[in-house]
């Protein structure tokens, strides 16, 4: 009996922690954030193939899964560079992305903590899944017209939970229409946004694994800190173009916030499922875009960048007092607001004072311009 129990345990362990190899196909279930929980077609199942795999550290893999229909299509996708369409070219784009993400993940773990495998995981390591997310975005190439918004990349916390019945894995979904790692499929939608949101999503994943009770604006702020810390002035692979060229080209939502800075504030209530939508229209045609999630992302980027510097952060080294502050914030078991208050108080200030100084800095910035 003990032998049978032992063999059953070994079989369970091997199945749960199975490492997928190159070329293997896996069934994924994608939860559509635009549909209600009661919608019968909210979950979409699709097959994706592991096209690129890198070792992050011994026993910990990074995989690039691509939905079969996207990989096999003869029409341009977000994996195609400028020029001819071929699977070899798509593979080269994926490989460069994977190499850079491997470096970013290692740096992120040095700044924060190591990624974990979810309980009862069906897949180990960190996995990017590339697909055409059906997000309601539309465009007219002949008129350079874009309607609504789209998801460039997103992390779904339910993929971490065994009870959800979803993927039970560390997953980041990346959109390939209009999102792109290569050529520009739609006017004004370039690869910078996809890279930026992929790193933001990694930031949300690593925070969620440390603490699940942080408010939405704290989650967003922490992710923006990760984005700023790891992509500032970083070039794309094999080129001089910068992924995040600040202050010349801040993340796109900053301008939306600065156009109406009193529209959002700390503690702003939002729909976290819609937070990752990339906003286009000043007068949106999609009712889902009438929430001010984009402005909140702009606020979070600016405020948490400001907070990073106020807490002693700089770019001279890879581990500063500012990084220690955010590491403590992520690991603190209290809610985000209570943790922020206590950690800032330990630094001899207060959350209220920091927020006041932040908004005053925006006033002076506007006057100077």
C-alpha cells in the first residue's frame, strides 16, 4: 500500500510539474475580460505551440507559446518584421524577445524576489502566450482611423488559482493584432507598447505571488515602477531605438493624465479587468473606454516613479534604497495603503505629504512649460 501511495505521489508530481519541450502543443483557456462572468463564451480554448524556450536558471524555463492559427497564417501578424512573411522571420523576432525577457526576469528577481510556481501548477517556469486577443479594436487603414482600445499584454491572476479551473501557470498573454513585436500593423500602434505592457504584466505577476491584497492602484503603481526601473533607456535587441525613451517619450497614458490631473487620485476605484486596455480616442467610441483607467495608469506611472526617487531610488546601481522600499511594499502583508503609510513614516514622511508634494510638482511643471 505504501508503495502504491509513493508511486501515485510521484506520478502526480511529474504530471503537475511537467516541463514542455520545444514544438509541443498545449491547450490554453483564455478568460475574456470584456465579457460578463455569466457569459457562456467568456472562456476561449485554443492550442498553442512552444516555439522558443530559454533556461532562466537551472530547473526554471521561459517559453514562448504561439497560437496555431496566428503562427500558420500567411497574412501579416505582430510577429512579422518589416519585409517578407515567413515562419523563420517570426522565429527570429520571438527569439530576440525571449533573450531580452530572460535578462529582465533575472534583474526583476534580483530587485524583488524569485517567481514561484502556482499551487498545483500544470506548467512550470514563466510562459508567454501569443494570440490575437479579441478586444473589440477596429481600424480603417485607408483613413488611419482607430476605434476603441486593445490589450497589448496582460496578466490574469485567475491563472494562478487552482479553483478557477483555468491554466494554473505563470502566464502573460501578448496580443498580435494590433499589438506587435515587429512591424506596425495599424498606424500608431508600435512595438514599444507591447514590450512595455509585457514587462508591466510581469510586475503584476511577481507582486501577486507575494501579496494578493494590494489595492488596484497599488498593483498598477508597483507594475509601473518595474516598467520604469527595467526599461528606462533600454534599447531593443539589435538596434539603437529605445523601448522606453524618457522623458522624451513617456508611457502613452501619461499625457492623458496630465491633460486632466484631477480626474484620478490615489484610491481611485477601477475595473481591474479593463485596466490593461490601451486607450486611443479622446472621445471614445467604445463605451468600455469611458472609464478613466488610462488616466490612472498615467497617474500610477508618474506618482510611483516620483515615490521611487523620494525613497532614495536612482540608476547608478541595481539595488538602491528606493528598490528596498518597493521590495518591502510588495512583501508587506498589510493592504497597500496601510503598508505605504507605515513604510513612508519609517522614512520620516507621510503618504499625505508625498501626495501633496507630487501634485505641487505637477503644478510647477505645468507653469514652467
